[in-house]
């Protein structure tokens, strides 16, 4: 349980930088700040996935609360565009904690203590808020004002003149934003809602201003509720797209608690560490941190139903704004599922994405609107092979290998003869990829027609992944009794050609680009050491042991930070150490020095392969794991500034950051037992 007292909660400057997140497993979520102030357009009590896992729409923004207990106490905190903060309810927060993923506030109101908690029902667009009067010398009156909206979660609202349809229903009210909108409901197990229609205008969104975007939002106060609570009493509210959700507070909370306990049971069942141990062996994760990462991992796994795969799964790349991406899903799969003791979810993910294979490629992006996925990625399909290898190593599931073998063989064939975006195997055994105006690798920032890091040519990690995929195919072919020699021959060709990347002290980032070879010191070379079939001491390693050591050492000296690897060395003239500003400025810095948390995973694995010191390797994880206490409490951020103090930026919860910490910790755990 992560717990904070007044030292954090009572300081607005700190409390509004700590965020919380709850999810429902179909793409919907709720999020906000510990202080209660809205600082992003993405904050809301019910951001529903109306076309799961996408179609995310802000429906219910927040409940502004006040309590009368001898005098009036305002629990809400709002910042307005005139610079004022009114009310200042953060001053009443005595403590904040996470119970699993459920945020819990305790408000001190004279001699009364009021507890508030928020959670979502699994696989439904339902957010619950429960208030419980823990202590008081007399009954108190709790007054709630419901602020709502109906907009795409990327947007802002200027609501004056917008008349929403509302009305009474049993236990609450319904809201119908406009004719084509999905109706939704505000319900309570106590009291009776009173209808209103008052626009609250001018909420100030500080983080959107930092991001160079519109920083003003309006929300509609659609109803109010007044209930009396005696000591020990509770009231439950539901924000829901279902007209009749469960309104039994104990039963609704029990569903969430049981769901999360099952996740932890699965994780510990697959671990060599019991739930009773207070500290995992060696420096690295405590039991509490491991539990929190397992629960955080689940927040990214969501449903994606297909006609022939109704229980299909995918991965939300990051909250609050990313959808599901092929590359992120495949990189994250081993950590989110296998390291969390959930192989069946891994199997479903692999089968789901097999349905989208096309011309030897996996989709990069499933758009928020429209049904046609985008295939502008060279590496998603190569990470797919590694995800399958990791899954088979954990399960020995030969049936799945046999099922998808024809598709995997076709992928290799497509790369040999060429596929989209000039992706093809070149005569030197390396993969060439790229066309003007297209970004194909994970360094994919683009503003308008400007591709910030185009990397046209032969990016080093792509050929390392290709080699790893060929060695996977060798292994799969032997298991299934399929011809293996062609894959061995292709792998040997790539092995020979890969030495072209070595430039004396470290590796080129890209070969044979439009302007020649790119010698910028970037982290992509670490995969030539960390990938299972690429590095180590085995015959067939892409780099010699001396070269591998040199790569790890130079990445450690120039790129390693407390929270990951920089995307570009500070010595480079195009290095940008702080991420912020408008979209042009932010995307211009995205891969030009910004620290990426997920890269800590391959760096730690490469470090272990070179030095064979699991204790030292695990110690590298500790600063990033400590980030569970900041940013989005209980999760890990997407990116950080390249310059100290490496402030968190980007998505406040990122799938591959969480996944890579879990994956590499499990890897090191097995090496120490």
C-alpha cells in the first residue's frame, strides 16, 4: 500500500503533480490528481470506451463535495483561468493511499474523518465513488455537485449555450448530451438527486498549457445530491453507461478487490518468492513494489473483440492518451503477461494480432476513429517473434507454434522479397527500411511532414531483431519438424554483415542512409547485446564480447540516467535535455535526448550478460521503481527529461516501462535461484 500524509497532500504544488489512475479492462479509465484539481483535459471520473477499446469519451468529470459538520468544509479543489484556486479542499486531506489500484483519500473535518475511494467495475464503463464517515461526534451532511461533459478525451469544451437533456430515473438521473450521443447515468444508493443545468466555466489546465495546447475547459453541473451520514455510514455513487449498475457498495467493491487478488495470486504462484516474504532477495523490488507493478501491468491489458476471437486482447500503450499500438504491444507482452504469471493472456494477445498480419507486417496503430489499422512500422513484426519465443519458453505450447507457423514463415518470405515502405533484406544480410516522409522505427516522432528522426536505411536494432527472429525460426522449425536450413543460412548471412555496424568504439545507429552512415550515439545498439539470440557468449553473437562490453560501457557513461536511457548522447549537437513546449518543440525533443524508461530493461539485461552480476544489475532498477511514488502513483511514466532531475513527462503510465521492469526483474530473479 502506497501511503502519503499531509507532507504531500497539503502542499498544492506537490499534490497536483501526483496523479492516480483506475481502469476497466475495456479501454475506459478514470484519473485525476491527489489534490483534486484538474490539470489535464484527460482527467475525469468516467472516460468511457464507447467503442472498446477506443472511442474514449469524457462523460463525468468529477463530483465537487462539501460537508457540513458544525461548519461548512469544501473538499473540492479547482483552479480557474483567472489564476485563483477556489475552493482549496486539498488543505483538508489528511492522507492519500492506494489500496491495490483504488485511490483512497481521508479528509479531516474538525473531529470528523471522511474517507473517499474510487474504483471501476471490470469490463464495464462504470466508475464508483464511495464516501464513508469513519469518525464523527454527530451526523454530518454531505453535499455533492456532479460535473459532466460529452466530448472526445483529446478535446476541450466551451460549453455556453449547449443544452443537454437530463431527467430523473430510479436512484438518480440520466444525461443525454445530444441526439447521437450515448446516454449515461448518475446514480446513488442514498438520497435523491436534484437537477441543475449550470455551466462551470474557465477551469485552468496547467499541464495542457505546458504542452502548448488549449488550457481552458468548461463542465456542466447537471445535478446535486445531499445525504446525511451518521458515524459508520457510507454512500455509494455510480457514474455509468449502464442504467442499472450494482448499487451495493460492499458488493461492488468486493468485485474489484477479488479481481485484483486473483492477479496477485497468479503472479506469486509463478514466482519463487512467496506473498509472505517482506523483502525480495537482493536489491531491487520489495514485495509491495512487485505487487504494485503487477496491478499496474493489468491496467494496460484490454479487450479487443474479433469475429472469430470474441475474447481477443490488446495493450493500451499508455495513459491517458495512447490507444493500442502493435509495436508497444509486442515489446510489452512478456512483461505484462508472462512476468505477471498470466500466460493465457499472452497466448490470446499473440492469436489476436495474428489476425492482423498483412504483407509480413503487424499494424503500428489502431486509430481512435475508423476501422483501418496503419502498418507504418518495421519493428512490430520482429518484436512479435520475440514475444512468441518468450511465450514458448514459459509454456512449451507447441500447439500455438503449429497454428501460427505458416504466418511466421510468410513474414520471413515477405522480408526477403520486400514489403511496404521499401522494407527488404539487402544483399549484406541487413534489413533496409524507409521512404521519405515515413517514420518506421520506434523513434517515430513526426510533426506535419517533418519526420524528426527518419532513420531511413539500415537501423541497427532492426537488423538485430531480424537476426533474433531468424534464430527463433530455427528453434520453432526444429520443434515442429519443419525445414531449418534456410533460416540458418539467412541468420549466418546477417551475422556476417552485422559487423558493418561497428565503428571502433561503439556502433553506428543507421547504415546506408540518404546521407551515409549515422554515427550518432543512441541507445538502439543495446539490443545487439540484450536480445536472446543476439548477445551473450554463445557462438553466433552479433558482436564480440569485447564489443558488447564496449557498447554497455558507453551506453552507461553517456546515456544511462536514473530512469532509463537517453535517446541521444548529450555531446551530440542536436541533444535536447528538457521535454516540453508546443507539439513542434515536444516532438522535436522526443528522441533527441529525452530519457525512455522502457530502455532500462534491455540495458539491465545487457549489463547482466556482460558482467554476470545479477545483484548489481538489479540495483539499476531501484531508482525507476521508486517512481511508483511519484508521477502517476502506482505506475511508471513513459519518458523523463534527459537532464537532471529527470522530471517525468509524456504519458503518466506507460505499458512498456512497467513491462520491462517486471520482465527483467523476473529474468534476474531466475538467475539468482
